[in-house]
């Protein structure tokens, strides 16, 4: 499992996890598309924005390996802002390649991209 050095382990000032420390010995947690409802807590929405910002700052528009990125946090973005770069795609593979769908990500999380000039 690739460990993304320099990627934040969690959202600053919170317990929202962005990475995992070690591979799951029972098997890889598969990525699934989780639906974001309009009644989600604001702190959950801030965690999604912070995670998207970290993904963009670390990888930009280039494909990246899932590695030690948290499956639960990725699943909130998977299938919309983060999509499979492989075909066929294995959602239960630490080496699976993902890519940011930039147009969708900018529309969904404008705050994650506002620091760009």
C-alpha cells in the first residue's frame, strides 16, 4: 500500500480521518458511491471540502493511486468528483488509480479551489 507522504492525515482541528496507517489485514475496504444529502452537518461538508482541497493540492489533475487514502472519506466523493482512472476498475485495490473530475469538483467544492491564482 502506497503511503502518500505529505498528505494530511486528518482535517485540522478535528477527528475526520483522511488517511489510514496500515493496510487492513482482513481485506481492502471497497470504494462505494455515497450519496451526500442536503441535510448533512456543516462539519461534514467542511471535511469534504478540506479533503478535496488536499487531493487537489497533492495530485492536481493527474491520476493518483488510492494507497493509504481513507475509503470512507473517498467514498463521499467517489463517482462524482473523484472517478476511476482504470478500466476495469477494482474498488477494493490499494493500487487502483483515481483522478479528480475537475469540472465536477470545482462546481461542488468552489472553496477548495479559491486559493488558486
